[in-house]
């Protein structure tokens, strides 16, 4: 929509680059071109705004196939107005000089023309095609037929319309029919999935079996190695016991030999000691006998007075040590009396 500004009874129009403006004043064409901007008087001006950009027209319509099945078609037609002057002459693209809005609905008229023309050709090709073929090849067939039909439609060039492209997105049956058609394929897919699941399970079971066999083989190998290890340990233990017994035997023999030698040495020492003691005792006895004999000889040759003196000396040697002697009067009197009596006798 053109941008119109008011100034003191004048109007200023400013269009976009994708809008073709035609300005007539008093029946004469004053301005003609895209993206214009100019001043005009609203009472004497006739303005038309024709869009010249590519426009998309989406359409959805229903059709019936050769086997009487209803389908829906989703398509899009891209078009543009190649001749704005011709389009403005055939359709009402006039705008209000105060607001810049279209007075009519020219784009709706173009959409109706294109939709009805495209639908007519799509219905024609689908009416001679069965549902299965329409679902498989219907998109390309409908697209080609609509493009050819719009290209051959004389009203479009006469209105200044150029079709740029035709796209058909889908040709779909009714929901119930679509579900019925999907069922066999789904069954096949499910069967294939089940088969793949069974194969995967079989592979898994086979792998588990192989793993179990490997584990069993590993356990058997470990058991065999453990058995050999136990045998080796037993042999080592026996060898160590034999070596320990041999060492103990050697040690016992050495100890017995040492004990015998010590006993023999002790016996020899005891014999020697006993012999020495006997010899010493004999010599001591002989010495004592000789001393006693000498003593007897000496005493036999001595007189009585000498013997009395020796006896007193020996007696004095055997008496205890006396530090002091207390003589009582009684003892002294008796002693004196004995001395006096001796003198008398």
C-alpha cells in the first residue's frame, strides 16, 4: 500500500520499489513506473498501484480418482504481474487518494483465477488416474499438468500475469484410506523389524554362548594352571622338607659327635682329676705320716719336763684370748692354801 501524506489540499504519494504506480490526471497519464514519489491534487487524480514482485498463492482442493477415491491436493503457484498497465486496465488496482488503500480486491480476483484454472487441470488428470498410481506418480503428473494448463491459459497473458513456478507438495487420500494403505506396509515393516530383532537376539545369544565358552575355557585353563601350581608347590614343599630333614640329620650327627667328644673329654678330665687328687691325697697322707712319725720320734727322745712344757704351750695355744682376769678373794685363798700345802708335802 502506497504511503500518502496530506499538505494544504495537496497529497504526496510515495511507493515502494515493488509497486508500479500509474497516475492519471484529467484522463491523461502523468506518472507511470515503480517506486515513484510525487505531489498531486486528490480531486483530479486517478491512482493505480500494481504489485510487481513475485507472489506465492497456496491452494488446497479435493479431487476424485478413476477408482472413485477422494484425494486432497496441496499446491503452490508462484506468479507475478509482468505487464502492470495491462493488469491495471483489466483489474481494479485503483487506490484511494487519501488513504492509499485499494478500492477493490484485485489480488483476490487473481487468486481465484489461478486457483480455479489450476484446479481444473488437476481434476482432469486425477480423474483418469487410479488411487495407487496417483499416490505414486500423482505429484509429478499434477504439477506438470497444472504448469502446462496455466501456461496455455489465454486469460493470464491477457491480464498481464506470468506464472513463474508450480509446486505440488502432496496428493493424499482420506485418513481411513491412508490408514488402510499403510497397514500392509506397516505389517511388512513390523515383520522386518521382528526378523531383525530375532536375528539380533540370535546374534546376541551366539555371542553370549561364545563368551560363555571362552570363559569356561579360561576357567579350565586357570584350573589346569592352578593344578600344576599346586603340584609344583607340593614338590617344592617336599624338597624343602627333605633338605630340612637332611640338614637336621647332619646337624644332629654333628651335635652327637660334639657331645661324644665333650663326654670323652669330660671323662678324661674327670679321670685325670681323680688320679691327680688320689696322687695328691697319697702324697699328703705320706707327708702327714712322716710328720707324725717325726713328731713321735721327737717326743720319744725328749724328757718329762720338756714334754710338760710343750703340753702347756699347746694348751695355751688352744685356750681362748683373755683380756683381763679377775681373781676373787675366795679363789686366791684356795690357791694360796694349795701352794702352802704343796710346800709341806
